[in-house]
């Protein structure tokens, strides 16, 4: 898919809570082997939202960081979309909370999207469409979650908190573009690998079914389709980011497609903060924008259970240099951490 | 807090919008109908700076109703470069690392919830400065 008008990234920003729950702490409670979990999942600790944090607070902080880089007036935004599967309200948009907090109301489109872990890149697709059809000047796409797995479930080791906001605009308006969109694809099927029914606190999953028919089929197909449409090969990309539910899946998908470890390692953040669900691939992408140089080509592939993948190809532009240092980087957030034990985890996530 | 009151306070709680008196130049926060210094009512909007210094604090261990599960938490007075002082919760801070004079910055956080079915109230709090940018 290509928009009629060239669409560029104008700004980007992430936010990751300060608290970390090490794998050892969860293993201590349930009598499992931390070493085995680390080996299986390639996750060492996960980020945990504080007692006064939720998807709205994470989205607002990421949005503010993206505005610091974009330098646009919030009133120039025509849309704020929040992709998440952990909305603070079942009925009431998070998008309006974000839009109000950043001073973008009232002449703006605001909504929440849900597609498991790919809701954030769905927002990105829609913002690209609105900007690319000249309906709006700038659009903000946010992927954020305060993900939680049920106690003793394998997801309890990996489900993290955090998010990323990306502002896209028309190449005609944006004076300092960060990256130019080359094209995108979406690839979806009805595949019930992971779900959460209404009023349930924790998601359920179909164990090994989450692998080949779900994650790998969709990420690999979307990436292949995009490269076919654009006439590109893996070696044409400097960096590639795949959704990171654990450490093994994205590395395996990259290998199957023919990407090297060097192409994926800079956006490989799951070992240190866990799976950010809707924020996962977008925060990996944000980590790449924190270091990429003009001319670099970046592949972004999300995955959402249920199931589907969005794939995007961007070419980095000169504007990235002047904007990069205007907000904290993903690695700054990863490094600034405070370890907590399982009791504090239960307290701040409302489990006791 | 009632829903209408929370809604009315969104500009001052969420975007830190204060009033600057056009007559005496003083900043009024939270906003009032009349200037508390000169009594005039001709204002312009003033946004409180993102960064300030903690000049006093209390650690709350015996909280009011609605905050029982959040203890211990910190309430502090923050002073800005222009001399303005406001009170706010200080979050993301280890209470053993609290220091008078520490630099703090705004962060958007949840303040309280009206039970499981009521509204969630958000506001700006302050946290130890994350990074000097």
C-alpha cells in the first residue's frame, strides 16, 4: 500500500516505566527455574507500570516525547489514535485523554484501536492513510500497554509495560522529515492463538499454536509481501524490527527471512523490558530511530494475535539528526530502572 | 471529586494551566475568579514550567479515604525559577532518596479512581528529573 501523497515521520517518542520485575522473582514464587525461563524466552526482566500508571499515562508521556522531537504545535494534529489491549476504560476513549493532555483538542479525530499486539501499527496505518489522502496535516499513532499474564502463566515472566508514539505528516508540510514511508502491507486471518474474553482480567493462549500458524505465518508473509511489492531484499535494509513476544520468535522470523543478527539486534529490547504488546514493535522501531542515520532503510513488522501483521518500509531522512536528542531515548528508559520483588509487583498492579 | 468538578479542573490539573494577572503580573495557581494579590480579574493563560525544585515534602503513611492502597506516598512543595510554588504528589521516588532541593519534573499520572465503576482522575505529578534535555 502506498499513499497518494508522500508520508513522512515527523517525530517519535517512547515511555517505559521505571520498575523492573526480574525473571528470578517470578520463578522464586512458582518454584520454576529462572535459568530455564531465560533460556527459553530470552527475557531477563520486564518493565512494570507503577501504582499510578496505566495506558493513558504511558501514552501521554510517549506523546509528549514525540512532540518534543516533532516540534509541531499540537493543534496541527488531525488525529490521535491509541492502540492497546489494556484500555483504562471499557467504554471511554483513551485517545481523548491523550489529546486533552497534550493540548490537541477539540478539532481532532481521537479513537482507541484493538488488535492484540498490533493495535499500535494499525493506528500508524490509519494515520498514514489520513495524511496520505490529505484529510489531515499530522496524525499521532500510539501503541501502549500495561500487559499482564495470569499468576504462574508463562506470560507472567514476559508481559511488560510501555509504549511509543509516532507522528506522521505530509512530505509537503514537514520541513525536517525523520523518515520517508516507502510502502506498507497488512496481512490478517482469523487465527485464534491468543484472546481475552470480556470481564476477564488475564488473556488466554493456545500454547504452541501461537508459533507457526500464528506469529511466524503472519510476520513472515507480511514481510515477504512488502518486499515483493517494493522489489526489495533483506540485504537492502540496514535494520529490521519484528514484534517481540519473547526473544526467540523475532530472531527466528528474521533468520527464516534471511536477515542477519546485526540487522535486528539494535531494536531487540525484549530481554530488558519484556513484551510491551501493542508497544512492542513500535518501541523497537523507536530504539532504531534513536541511532539510525540518513539513508538507512528500516523494516518494521508487527504482529497481533487473532491474527495479523503490518509491515512498513522507511528510509531515514536528514531531519533525524536535529530531532533525535530532543527527548529521552529508549535505551535511556531501559537503563533507568528500579528492581522490585514479587510482593511490590502484586501491590502496585493491584493484585492484593 | 465529582465528575463535573474533575472535568472543570482538567486544564489546571492535566496541562498545568495557571492564570497571570495582567494588572499585577502575579501568577495564580490554581486559577481563581479574582487575583488573590490585587483583586483584579483580567488574566492571561500561563503554563507552569516543566521543571522545578523540591523545597519541602511529607511522607504520607496515614492517608485520607481513597488513598489507602498507595502508601507510603510523598506530597511536596515545588518551587520554579520564577518563584512560583505549588504543591503536588512526588512519584517514582525512593523515599530514602528524597532531598530538599532535588530537581523534579512534570509527569502525567493517575491520582485516584472513584471505585471500580467511577471515573479515573488524572493529573500532573512530579518525579525526580529523568534526564536534562
